[in-house]
């Protein structure tokens, strides 16, 4: 049993400890009055009014004129006008017919489908993550890029006294330091990688890669093998092995992997773990429509060659 728990947004938990997420949604408030959010800060009135407009239009199938909408929501006509014009300029509302009434556009449908794709990926990945967790006895995580960070979509933990818990929704800011985010970066074009990474790579531990050339060389190796590693690069005492997940268009959309305590890691298990992580990523990719040619090559290469040393050796 480790004497010290690694500190991370995904912290080490004891199996007996259960944490219930708080419902952070703000309570209702009288229209036009600023409402208090869960952290005690006041809501922005202009934003609250814009959301009122969006929710009202979403609840009705017909279009509404500016004056009519202002009456329904009991807000100034000028406010309704400014909100609708702003939403129209961004493509979120559109006018219907010669009367010029406003209704929500298909832009909201597009946003909703993005979320649906994210949640559908999580649902389809779950059984394979559970299998990987059972095989390895370690926590398994599913990641996806969210802006310039990686977000934890899901985490499966083992039936063990000690394990690493990664809370879904947690953002991992250092893309160059985590195995799963490196697994995604490796299959983006160079311009996208440059946009996502800061000019100077910050370090979280002595093992974090801080040289861009060295990072690009590691990404090239990930493309060759399909496997990414984190040996105490994000948190001292924690190792990770990850692999990319591809969609029906053969585009990288996520990464899956496992994380554990270095104190519990046995070098002789690495080859088996690598095989299991690749197989998990392959199964998830197949489940979302990819035909798996990359994984066929990667897994085939592993069976043809001898192990090339411990990829999790100290840097």
C-alpha cells in the first residue's frame, strides 16, 4: 500500500469512499433580476436574458417578432432587439417569412449533435474500458480534446483497495505531459499541434518533456507504434499508457488508456498492458464505425518483433 497518495485532479481514492457530485445549476430567479449561481457570484443579466430568449424560442415551434417576444418575456424591446440581432449575426436564429419573425436556427442542432457524439462515444466505449480495467487491475480513462485541454469523458476503476480516480469532466491542461493527450496530438496535423501547444512547454515534474523537438519526435514514435506513455510526466508517482481512438472517417476523436501507481508497476507486465490497451482502442474504434486498419498493422507489428525495452523507464 503506498504511503503517499499522488496529488492530481484525478486523486487516489479508497474504495469505501464515495463522493456525490453537487448539482451546480443555479436556482430560478424572478425574471429580470440577477440570480445567484452555486458559487455565490451574481449571474450576468444580459446573458440571463439571452438564455431566456433562447429557451423561450426552443419551447415554441412558431416564430416571434421582436415586440411580441419582449412582451412575452417582460423585457425591454431594445434588449430583445439587441439579443436577437446578436444571435442572428452568429447564426443562432433566423427570420421566417416576410413578417420577419425569429426562430432558432439549425446551429443549435449542430451543437446538440456534437454533444450527442461525445456522449454516444462514452456509452459505446464503456464495456471495453471495463474489460481493460478488469484485465489490468488499473483505472481506465477515456479522453477527448476540449479546446486546448483534454477532458476526461469517463473513468472505470478496479475493485481494489487503492486506485486512481479520474473524475469525468476534469480538464488536463498540459497536453504534452499526459499519455492520452499525446496519443491524440500524434494524429493531428502539425499546424493543429502548434495551435494547441504553448510556445514554451511548461513542466509539471522533472520528467515532463520541455523541448518541442523532443516532443515532436515522441509524437512520431506514437504514430509508428500506436502507443503513448507518461512516466511521471504529469504527476510524480503515476504512470499511464494510452492509445488513440478513430472514427468512421479515420480521424482521431479520443484516446483511451490506463493509469496506475509507479510503486505497483512491474516491468514484465508492460508488453501485455500495451497489447491490451491497443486492443481496447481498436474495439472502441470499431464500435463507432472505424474499420481498424491502423490497429491491424500495430498489433501485427507487435507479434512480429521482440520487446524493445521498457518504454516507462525513467527519463
